C-alpha cells in the first residue's frame, strides 16, 4: 500500500513544478578585449563583424528565455488569484443527489444499480444551501452555519452529555486542512460558553489509540477529520459515536494546489464513500433523516 496516496496524504502546499519561473540569468557574451591605445575605428574589422554576428543567436536566446520567464510568471500569478470557482456544493438537493450518487458509483464499480440505490444518500437528507450566495471558504464557515444551519448552531452552543459523540462531523481531505477547520469551529460565535470540545482527527503525529482514548473520555460538540482516520474510528474502533450526530459537512469546495477537491483523489474519494458515508450506523442515521448531509 506504500505506493498509494492515502486521504491523509493530500498535499496542502504543493506548487506545480511547471509553474516555477526560471531565473532568466544567462552568462553574458564574452566581450572582445580592446588593447589600450589602439584606434577604436581600426578595430571595427571584418573579424569583429563576424564575431558580432555569431553573438546574435545568443542574444536572441536570452530574449526568448526572458519572454518565457515572464510568461511563466504571469501564469503563476493567475493561478494564485484569490477567486473561488463555482462549487458543486452550491447546487440544489436534487442535483446534489445525482452528484453524490455518481461519486458512489465510481467508488463501487462492481455494484449493480439496485445495490447502489441501497447505499445512496436520500435527497431529503441533503440540506438545501442555495440561499447562501457568498464564498464557501473557511473564513465564511461560521456565518454559513449561523445563517444556513440554525438548528446546528443552537446545538453546538449546548453542553454535550455523552463522550465521543459530536453533533457535527466535518470531513476534509488533508491534515492541514483539518487543523484549519478545527480552529474555525472553536469560534465562540459557534460554541458560546457551554459548547463541547472540538476534536481534531487525523493520522499525522497522532496515533489511532490516542484518539480512541481521547474520544472515550471527552465530551465533544464537533469533530473535524480526514476520511481515513474518521473511518477507522467509526468502523474499526467504534470510538466515534453517531448517537448525537445531526450534521455531516463534506468539504467539497476547497481545492489544493493541484486544483483537486475532496472527491478528485481516488483514494480519498473511496475512503469518504466506503468508510464514512458507508459506515453502517452513520448511513442508517442519514436514511432515517436523523443526520443531514451538507456540502460546503
């Protein structure tokens, strides 16, 4: 399995090699030595003319490289423009139903249409977020929850009664992204003074058993994690309970440096579908309407 990229291995700060601009610094053409005292006019001989002609290709090459460098610089600047492309998350529930069903079909190529229907996310369990017309970036997540998910906001401000049982589960594709999400979910506007802990669930630097111990002794209000780690805690260790879970948010609008979202990397996509959305207790809660699916 070492050759596969796991969901936790999504690169957060990768910059494509093709966008790295060259320095454009080339060796200067060797200038002819002018002996002291010689007549300048007499030095403009046929030999020097030939030498100047031979230097012309080098100058053209330098100009071409400089032009290429500027073009690459412009391309790099364009990729760094702070604008968010249209997100699938902004679609209405009936379109999101088709979107998620297609993702599940890709993740389960051997399943029949009837088998896929059994594990599909009901349209009625997908939250309509079309009223939100602003950016779906982390700096807007708090306002998004307050305005679009008022019932979730109300529950996040309450004191949890059960250990290891969050009200909100936020699934992101990379450890650094999870860390960013966790910081946002700790905002007092969401948790108030009574809200529970915010669990940070990813494999980097944290052993699975450490998470198990933490969840079994801590009352958490929300949890953010990568699909690989969350899947293990849901399915293998049974340490993450869905007893109090009302919402699961899928971080589909965020794109990494390679312009990939949560479902664009096969390993990450499969972990979301198999281990998270496919976890029996969680899927049952979704089908019963107890757990709402939100695409952000």
